[in-house]
C-alpha cells in the first residue's frame, strides 16, 4: 500500500459508515406523519351526592374555673370535671366515646392605662369531646353535663358511624354522570367514544363542623330536654376521567 492510496481508502470507509441501511431508509421515507400525533382524548369531571340522615352526634364542651392561685383553679376544675364524667356515665355514654380535647391554665391580669398589669388570678379550662351514638340522647346528655358543672359548650356536629354505604352510592352516581357527559361530548363532536383511559377520585365523607348551641348552657334542669334536630347531611364524591376519542 502506498501513501498516495491511503486518503482514498479512508474516504471510502467514512462514506460506508454514514450511509443508512436500505431497509431503514425506505421505512423512514414511507412512515405516515399522523402516526406520530397523540391520540385524541377527552378529560372530564363529575360528582355524585347522596343525602343521608346522620346516626351519631359529637358534642364539645368544657369547664372553666378561676381562682386566686393556680393550684386552686386546677383543683376546682378537677372536682367539677369529675362530676361531669360521672354524669356522662349515668347518661349511658361509653368511656371510649369520651376524649379530653383541651387542658389549659393561664394567668389573668387586669390592665389599667399607665399602670403595670396586675395579676387577678388564674384560669383553668378543661374541654371534652363526646361521641353520642344514640341521637335520642343528645339533648338529655347536654342537660346532664350542664347540671354537673359544664359552663362552656362549643358546639355540636352530626355524622355517620359507617359512611361506606353512602360513599359507594355517591360513587355510582358520579360514574353515571361522567359516562353521560362523555357520551354527550362525543356525540356533539361527531366522533366515536373510546374506552376510559384513567379515573381519579376526590372528596368523600367529611363530618360536619361543630355548630354552636347558644342557649344550651343557660337552660335549667327543670326546663325539659334541650331540643336537637339532626336534619340531613350530604356525602359527595368527585371524580375525573380521561376517555379515548375516535378520529
């Protein structure tokens, strides 16, 4: 091999390396452009709602006491709360449905302009959340704890012991609404509706927030049971889905 023939050999090897195989070049040349485009899809959302009567209630209340010393305020509070717990047991409330939700002790001051704050005493607070599984006992339970020493009632909320049946019914309604909406859009677009590609759920059962009970703490034991109306509550399921669309 001469030095003069070396560049020609190198150039030939480079051309061979850069040339595409005939089969690959032919396939690329005849590939349809629309095959690279994503399939059309329809993204929709729907919801299902069910109205149900609650079967349980949650009552939140507490005892607040004040005394010149912290020890006296806590001792007085403990004595009154002991009476409240006894009243709850007499009302038929199970211990597992009673939970301390707040315990607080704070100093109380009197403020006068241009004078340093003056310590007035101490305030103790003990708050309890009670689940009442029998709605016929809500009013009598509230009256019983007030008579035992409760001087603060934060509110009452209603809920479901087992929300699964209501949630499942709301799910069925949500899916039906989603399918009806998908068929309507496909018909309006004049294209066939394909299979559902994805389905996501949101929402679900949420207990109602506590509602204030204003006059409850001011009622005396001989005024009769405090009237309580449970009404209805809404269980809502939100879903989103993606459907394939024909061309």
